[in-house]
């Protein structure tokens, strides 16, 4: 499998994440760290010593956001299986082995491992949408460890085959950070690609109120508007767009969103979808 790790000024977190990866019972065939325009030198340091010897590849891009960084890494990957991992995680010893087994069993699906917060003991495995801001609530993993369908695969760690990734068109055109995983999961549902829980694959993720870099105040609002325009109709779309109105620089955000390429993406999805968005909410529950 190819491991893709986007990173922006993650410092020691990046190196500790990679140490947990290479301490596992199965290690990636290749690891591609995408430096999303960082300035702290943490990615550049991977070109030396143990990481160079392990064949870790660092690919630097201009700062473009996590979705673009993941796509850039996937574009360089050689394996038929892709695992996307945030740069502030700790994998349990058999995490990648379990994901690898799941990829072999379900190459047609998007796979979500079980995740806990640093210092916590409760795991979540996938998530569901809970409101018009497209916030999510983590779902408990099945006690029997079996695969099960999910609404959303959170982007901190997810896995899928190259064929499924290409079929979905990769991650969407989103700004900085936020909702690219919701969009991917919605597109997967509509394309007939299941999102599946893998409770036996476990890791810890450092959830934090702010990343170690500055985010634009309007980025998530733009991403929310884009998801609403591409995927939703009627009242559901209106509810999301009303949430945008209360955010900083809302007028500019809405102008940018409405003048973008959302109609082409919406039309393309409508022409190729095998399942509807309404069926998604019928299956997994609505936020209303």
C-alpha cells in the first residue's frame, strides 16, 4: 500500500506519526509526505537519516490545503491501494495490517478505521452528519469488529483502492481544511461506493481546537457552501447557506461559491449517480 501524509508545520508530530507507522507489524510499500508549503523544516528533515533510508518521499507544493495535498500525494503513489493519514496520529501495531486485509476484502469501498483522541479510551469509527453546518458525531464501532456501512469516513485516516479513488475523482476542490471528507463520502454514496467501518484497525488522532498554522476565517464557510451547492436541494441547501451568512466575509464567500464550477460538478454527479442524496439521509439519519 501507499501511505500519503499531508503536513503543514507539524513539527515533531510528523516524525512521531511516522515512527508509529514504521513500528507496525506491516509497513507501507512507500510513504509520501506532502509538504503543503510549510516553513518549520519538519518535512525537509525527512530527507536525512532514518527516513531517507526507509525511502520516505517528500513532495513539496505551494500551500493549497489538505484536499489538494492528498491528491498530489496520490498522484505520485505507485501502489494499487492508498491510505491517507493525518500527520498527528499514532497507529496501533497492527493498524495497517488490518487496513491492508480490509482493502483486499473490500477494494470497492472507502474504509474508515477506529479512532480515539490522544489520552482518551473511547473509539469512534466513522461519523454521521448532525446539523446544517455539516458537523459530525462519531459513531461507536461494532463490538464484534465486523465491517458495517457508514455515512462519513473522517479524513484523519481513510483507505481505498486506486481504482475507487480514480472513480470518485479524488478529493474535491476545497479550501485549506474542512468538509473534504464529507464531500468524498457523499460522492462515494452517490456513485454506489460504500463507506465501510474497519473497527479492528485502530489509531489515536490528536484532536485540537486549532492547527499549528493560521487558517483563513472564511475557508470552512466556503467549503460548506460548496457542499450545499453540489449535493443538496431545496430546504437542505437553504439551511446550509443560511449558516454561511452568519460567518466572517459571508458576502464574498457566497460570491466565490456561486461563481465557481459547482454547476459542472453537480451536473456530472447527477448524470452518473446510482443513489440519491435523499436515500443517503433515509439510510443514515437526517439532521432535522
